[in-house]
């Protein structure tokens, strides 16, 4: 049996006196496409930061590719929910994507031909090659999100971690983003945090429900009752594990 890409064992995490995660046991296998859902403050983003070694468990262990997340972090691509960026700064799309080739030892060194090739490949994969010289600030919300994913892809990751990838994008951009992620999942593991239950699609193999504690469900088992128990209230649930017949309405 292959070793999990991500493994949490009896993990607890607190910010000072505030408990955020309690007794979390999760494993994510190579090739999985997994959604993490839950209410604000429930611990979703904290899970991703623990995977990346940006936070350390109060108790228990987290492994990435079987090792210390800090040492394995270069094998992961991360797309944060918020990117602090001065929209008046005249940075081009290709410049943003090239940032994905930087690490702690590369900040003052010029980009190599391999870096430029990786950035161009990432832009092509995100269908953004024609926007490579466009100002980042001139893009739509959906285009910016794809540029940030391209930035993560430029580092040639084996796992892609996304925090709220559908925030600030319209329905058309959301559908295109889903299609692109589905294609990426053919060659890498994908984990995405979302509160948007519409994005929990049929191709997502499992849903990790987080509200301090963690429960794992196959996508088809995420029901109204499941969501109500996570969010402590009623939420509208839209199912995507049913394929509509021609002419049938969603």
C-alpha cells in the first residue's frame, strides 16, 4: 500500500487558549481530489497550514509525503485565499507566475531558462498564454485566480492546496476553474478548502467536514443533515454527483 501524501495522527491545535482542532485523524492518498468544508473559524485553513508546516500541532503529528512538512514543502503548491497585492503596482501576469520559481535561496538570483519555461508551461496549462504580458491588476477575478494557480504550478508540485479557490469569481469562471482542476487531478493530488457547496462536484472523491472535529464522507453521503450538523444550522445543499440527462434541469 502506498504511503499517504498527507497524514494527520491524533492532531490537536490551539491558538493560545482557543482550541481550533481536536483529535484529527486524516489521510489523503496520492491522486485524491478532496474538499474541506466547514463554517468560518472551524479550522479549514488551519488544516492547510499544518500540512505546509506553517503551523505546528499542539499535540499529535502531521506528515507530508511521509516526512516533516517543512522539509517536504517544496513538493506542494499553495494558493492562499488572500494575496496582499498593491493593485497600483505594475506587475505583469508572467512576473506573478515566475514568483512560483522563487525559494529561500533564489530571491536575489536572475531567472534561469528553466524557470521561464516552467512559467510559460503553467500559463499554457491555465489557458492564459495570451495574457502573459497583461497587467495583473487589469484581469478579472477568475483570471487572477488562474494566474495564482499557475504561479503554484510553476514550482512543479505533486500536491496542490487551494484555499477558497472560487471566492470572488462568477459562475462561468467557477465552471472553467473546476474543469481545469479536474484536468490537473489527472497528474497530481488536489485538496481545496471551500465554503461553496456548489463546488463539491462529483469528481471530488471525499469531503472532509471540519468544525473543530473532523468527519470524512464520500461526496454522495453529504446530505442536508450532514451539513446542518457541521454548520449548526440550515444550509442550502446543491448536489453535483448526479449527471443530468439531456434536457433535464439542474
